């Protein structure tokens, strides 16, 4: 509270303090050998002030009182200096003040689990992958957990203590037969604790990844061109996240995304409804309050094809004359908070899996993604690591190194049918800094998508 008072005495319009006391474990195992393993504290404080309509920011990797007061003064000086060149002053949407304490209660707490046990989880994954088939050539496993508490206070009267808990792992496997190389990857992530490995067991995950890599050895290169496709939840999620979600982050919308003049208009087919939801229990992108002290919520972005919402911080909410959506996060105390996705997904409808394939004489079933990117002009490209031909409504021969590309809005207009199933997949999103997210949805059928090879 004293830092807030210091900021107010220096003439700030708004001041917030974010502090963290976190413990992080990281390890990398390659082919059964530990290449890196480290544990350590990550403590620090971030100070953000608004002076004369301009932001100032400073951070300190310490809780020393003198250093913190100096940081407040530095942030204020930075803002005052920058304000002389600002044409449009920053204003913030009004919000309620909250006082809350959120305690995490995992059944299996990473902070109470030895590094040796975490290494054993990685070793079990590695063993399962490498022992699956002699054609598996390598396996790399990254593991991360973060535990501890974040603190937030501002001059509006908000004070929040919020436990942090993330468990994440990524598994990469390669296979080779003759001159053919294949690759498979998957991520595991949870905010519930190490019990995630009781559901996604090392044996089940390892076999799934190894099987995918081996099966792709017999796959063929896809035909280039435009074809109807059935897209699985894993690919639907990354498409919605990369191709649409970033465009709907209001800070990027204002920077010229293709959605800037589309609010309230029809941008997708009637069967497309999209949410960004921070309230799904245990999901990798869930939390109670964001880094502006705003409660997480379920935010409707597209309703029956019409864009009805964006993801906002307090600044963009004021500009759009709406309310902040609880989407603001910073990677850690060293970074300023920005608008980030949470759990972004296309909502399910009523089609069965079999119905989605009906009537497709030739097309592709895109089951699992390899990577993706999108641009503010609405163009996108998504690499596919597991795909199959569709022949006369049936799943056929596997194909490898496929990709899809096109224009986001045109593709959303071509969504013909949406399944009744639903699945979320954890991941990490980069936007100058890292954030943990989920994305997903049901299986869907798209009338036509441009298919290429080797994305």
C-alpha cells in the first residue's frame, strides 16, 4: 500500500503494483539423458503508473523498500517524459474494486514433489516413446512447473492474493525409415497439479506420440489444391487461436487487424460461435483475476457468425465504450501486462463425427497440427502433423507434411457443419512474452481449404 501512496503523491492518475513469489522447476531430457535441470525462486515487483495520460513502467527483482520506492519514481519520470509526445491520452474504463485471496489446493502439489520424481515422469515418457518401435530415432521432453503466489494492488482499492500453479510438458519424437523422416509433438498442461499425469499418463502419451510418428512413415504427400476438409479439435483450436483470436485482441484490432471495421457484422457462417473463456476449471488458460485485477469471465466473440465481442483491457474498453474482459496478463514481473487469450474455442453444435464426412468424394481429414501463424490482414497458415485422405466419405490413406492456408474470414464463411464433440488442448502463446493458453472445439467440416505440402 505504501508504494501506491508514493505514486499518488507523485501525481499519478493511476498506480498498480504486481508482486510475485514463485518457484520454478525446469528440465530437459533427450533420449533418456538429462540435458538441463534447474530449480529456483523468481521473486520481484512490477510497478505501472499512468501520468498525464501516459504509461510508465518499472520492475525490480527485489522486495527492498528503497529500491521499490526508486522504481515508483522512475516509472513516474518515464511517464511524464513520454507524455509530452502523446497525442491521445490514455483513459481507463471504470471497474469495481476487489479484495480476494485465491488458494490453490492441488491433490499432488509440484512444490511438494521432489525433482527426482519429476525426472522419473520424463524418464517413463522417454522409455515409452523409444521402446515403441525401432524406427523411432529420438525423443526430447521438456518439463516445467511454476508454483507460488502473485499479489496485486492498485489505487482503486483492489487487493488480490492469487496462488499460481502451472504444470507443463512437451514431447517431441522423430522416426526414420529409409530416406523418410517424420516428426510428432504434443503438449500437456494443467492448472490443477501433477495429477494431470494420472490422466495423461506417460505411457498413454508416449504411445500416442510414437504411434503418430511411425504411422506417418507410410504416409504420402498430399495433392496441392483446394479441397473439402474435416478438421479435428486440435487443428480447429490452433486455427481459431492463430487465425481469429489474435485479430480479436482489442489492442491488435486497433493496430489495424482485419476486424477493425467488422464489429457487429457477419464474418462467419451461421454455425460458427466462438468464446474466449478464463473460467474453465483446471484448463491451462484459466485464472480467477487477470493482471489488472479484473475477474476472468466467459467472453463471447462470435455468435452465429456475427462478431459481437473483443478481448479488452481497461484502456481499450474505454476506447470501445465497453467493459474490460479479464484478458490481461504479463509473463512475469519483468513485463508490462497486455491483452492475451485464455481458453479460446469454437462452440460445439449437433453433428455426429460420421455425418461430417458424408458426401465428401475426395478431401482431407486434418487431425493434429504442427504449428501455425497468422497476420493482421487475416491471412494464415497452419502446418499439419497428422492428416488422412477422405475418399467417398471414409477416412483413407495417411498424408504427411500437409498445410492449410488462406484468409480467415473467407474460411470461417465456408464452415458447413460443426460436431457435437469437444476437446481443449494446452499450449503456449507468444506475443512479445509467453502466456499459457488452451484452444480447441469440436470436429468441423469446411467446404474448401487450400491444401499444400511441407509447411
